[in-house]
């Protein structure tokens, strides 16, 4: 999985603020800095491969130097991607008027001919997927104190999206590769292309399923029912990854250890949670606090959405302002249970047709359509999944 090393920021000296006036709904976007394609070609040395710093399902990201001397990350949308064009529009709408220390900030965009480009501030320390979960690929040392600050920072950002803006925002793709780190390792939630704005008078929306396997809440993955609790489930998985230093799925491990959430539940029942803490810490961590964070991760991933706490409660628990003791933690919604349902529900192949599984893996967030598979009276979405990290620990 590739991540985008970028940070949004709003004001750019070298551009004028003028409305974007093009088709595909872009005429509704105002107050956003707009760059010319020529400016961005110069900034990236004609989009040189040597300046490419990332690649996702909807395009590539380049490092470049703007006219004012600032280093930027420049995300170029693939011209062939209609779905990506909608994500481009969504990202501008969601993030252009939203500012928080733990959210990325938009510099501006380019909409010229068939070019669709977003410009962000460049982040030196990449993403959690590349650094903390990337094994030997990073020289950054994540102390226990650094990990707690990252967990709390992401929780602050999600609390802001869920409870402090109107209409509130459901991100839909909280995962390690979408948590970027600045020079001080302050976390920034990025990639708002899949985000949904939901009015306060609505309890949920039904929508096509989009996201990354391993982070998807069961009720959303199976029924397409989207609420803020879907983000909270994803955050719970991310919390476990940060504490343990491993990806949520790793098929190179023994079968009983492949799924992190399932393994966490097993060790919770055996009162052995401390054994999950990342061995890279060499025992230099607060065992009580680490176990508390793992328990919060389990609370966030409860199978029933109503049992998951809201983000402001999660934040208070992480900060030690709200006691987690006495909370009834039940079995979380496990990926193995979800995959079993998918296999049992899949229609039998017609004679002469291949029985090869259709798990189409892409490098970006995968959108799942709403065609259905019959399973008694229930329905679930047909899915192709984003690749998950698959490394030995």
C-alpha cells in the first residue's frame, strides 16, 4: 500500500484566490487557491519520475517547489478515472473550510482542461503505514509517549469532524496510510475523497460501500449503513495497530495470529493483553496504559454500533479523564466472521465458469458496489478489497 506524503494548507502567496469554473460540478467551488498547470509542471520538473513520492488508486503524488520557495506535495488525478474526479470534488468541498491541528489543510488546486490536481504542504515523515508499520523501511523511533500522542491527536481530529462541525463529517477511510506525520510526528488525518457530510437530523445514510478491508465496520461492509460509528470502528483498529506496531492483517503469521482484532480479543479473554505490545519498545512502556489503550480499541470495535462510544468519550478515555474500568467489553465484529459470511453468501459458479476468488486488489481505497448476495433474508455488498499490509513481525 502506498501512502501520500502531504499536508493541506490554505494560503499561497504565488496564487490568486479565484473561483474554479469548470464542469463536473466544480463551478460550485469558491474561495480556493487555483494554480495553473504550467506552474505545477515547473514545480515538479515536468512531473519527473524522480519527484514521484506516492501513487494511489486515483493518481500519483509528486514533490515540488512552488514559486514562493515552499516545498509541496502535488496530487495528480488520473485523467481516466471518473470515480476519482468525484473524489477530487468531494475532497475540496470537505476540507477547504475545515481547519484543525490534526487535519490536513488545502493549499489549492488546478482545474485546467482535463487536469485535476490538488496541492498540499509536504510532510517530511510520511504516514504511519510507511513508518511505524513499515518495518525496517523507517529510521524513526516510536517511543511509547510518541504513540500515545499520535493516538490522542487522531482522536482529537475525529472528534472535531464528528461533533464540532455542521453538517458532521464521516471520513470513511480511517487507516494507517491516511494518518500523516509532520516533522514533530504530530498526526494529520488526510484523504477526504470518500468523506460524507451528514446533516444532524439524520441518524445514518445508506450508501455504496467504500474503504479498506480490515478497517470496515461490519454493519457498513454488509449493509452499506453509514454512521459515525463506522469511523469509530476504523479508529479502534488503528489504535490496536499503533500499540502493537503491526498491521491488522498479516497472513505470514500463524493462523491464530493473522487477524489483529481477533488476536486482541483472545488475549483480552485470557487477561494477557500486555503480550501484544510492540516488542520494538523493549519493555519501555507503561503496561497499565498500554492495556487501557487496547481495551479502548476493543470498545471501539464492538459488533453492535450502539455499544461503541462516541469520539469525545473515546478521547476522554485516552486522556484518562474518563474511567474505562467497569465498561462491558463484548466480542468485537471480527474480520474472520465477516469473511465467513461473504463465503457462505457467495452464489455458486455456473457450470464451466472459473471458481477463482474475485478479491481484486488495488493500491488505493476500493469502492464496493451495492449489488447483493442472497443469504436468507439478509443482503450484503459484493466487494473487492484494498490490499492490507502483509509482513512478518
